[in-house]
């Protein structure tokens, strides 16, 4: 019989419930395993822009999680771009590193070279990325005769590239006097891009701005798939086309 005004203490109540629960559950209590993230590969992802003899790189390297359910580390977390070490801008709680850099290229078409850092616990890393751009063969400014086709000339040949680029596309834009004409296709652009006069915008405008955008991507991995490299690339080439007004000669 309980005493008036007596309230059992929480600790005493809990101690009394443990034997009761053990009896009801057959003498044992199972605890659920913690939900740990699964092991994962290291992943490097970069966006590369080439223009006017410079390369701009933005990207991230994630070291991934080891079999021991620990975030991997980097012995040296600098990225090599054009042979120069680039330290990370940001270090995340999961060990990921963010990078951003703009550097001059050895020539107007590269090559762009990128080497990802070594990740501790992974026996290898993807090989050096080495990509080239397309060379413009025309001067910056072209003079176009009245009624003539516009010809833009390119050298699309390149030494072997690693990893091999895939998914190439190109887009040409002509803009003048608030008007625009665009065309494009998959693959590399032709060495001679010809635009008939009826498609050149701005009849009364003497200057036409031509912009060529080239896109491709690539992927590399090590044996066993433990370190993946994904890269997207774009290059911009521009021309200024001077077109004499009708009734004049160039």
C-alpha cells in the first residue's frame, strides 16, 4: 500500500522497468545498428572554360568514404593546373575540396592540363587531363563584301587528348542591330563555316559580332572504379565582321 503523498522517483521507476522488459522480450534486448553511409569512390568534377589564351577552372574533389566508414584524406590537396599547384578555396566537413583558378595557356589552343590530387587509401588516381582547343585561322576583324558569303576558318586538328573528349557540340551566333542568327550541330565544326548573306542579320548595320561556342566532356577512372574524373569543357572564339553599307565598296 502506497504512502500518501509519496511519488516514486524516475530513476527507481526506470530500474523497475528494465527487468520487466527483459522478461517480456525473452531475456534480451537487441539494439539497431547505426545507419552509416556506405563506402564510396573519390570523385573529381571540373568545369573548364578556354578563351583568349586563358583557362578558367572551377570544380570539386570529393575523397569519398572508406570501408571503415571514415572520410578519406589527402596527403597533399593541391590540384595541378598547367603544372602549377592550386590550393583549395574551401574545405567541407566531408573532406571535399573546392577549386577555382584562372591561368594563361602556353598557346591560344592549350593544352589545358589538370592533375587531380592523391587520395589516401586509394592505390591510384586518374591520369593527367590534357585537352586542346580549336584554332581560329582568321584575324580578329574581317571585312565582308556586299552580298558575299561569310567564311570563318578553323583548324580543328589536335594531338592525342586524354581522356578522349566525347559529346562534342558547336554553336555559331551572329548578332547585329538587335537581330540574331544561330546554327549548330553535334561533333566538331567544319574547317570552313560558311554563312550565306541572307542569313547574316542587320542589313543596315555595318558591324556583325560572330561568336563560336564549342562544348565537349570526358570521363576517366582507375581500375576498380575507385577514383572517377568528370570534366566539362567549353571554348569561345569571336570575330568582328565589318560589312560596308549598301552603295559603298569595302
